[in-house]
C-alpha cells in the first residue's frame, strides 16, 4: 500500500499471546519521505502505541 521495504521484523508476546504482541520493524526510508510518513500514519491507526527509535540517513559504501 505505501511501498515501504521492510528489512527486518520481529515479534514478542506481551505476557501472553491473548494480551497482544510487541513488534520491532526496520525498513528502508527516512521519516522525511512522504511514503514513510503515510506508512507510519497507517501504523498509528492500528497500533495501541507507536514509538520511532530512530531515523538515519543511508551511508555511502566505502571504497
């Protein structure tokens, strides 16, 4: 829908699976990009809580 490439996803049960799960996501993109803003907005609608742990510029490969 938002065309965001997930590079890592991990889930952890909260106390028990009936309570819910905690998800950690890593994706390509920066929070200043419109598609990332849209994707985070969609996640906020579905999640009880959303925390952004960081957004970093892509580094250039060393030659």
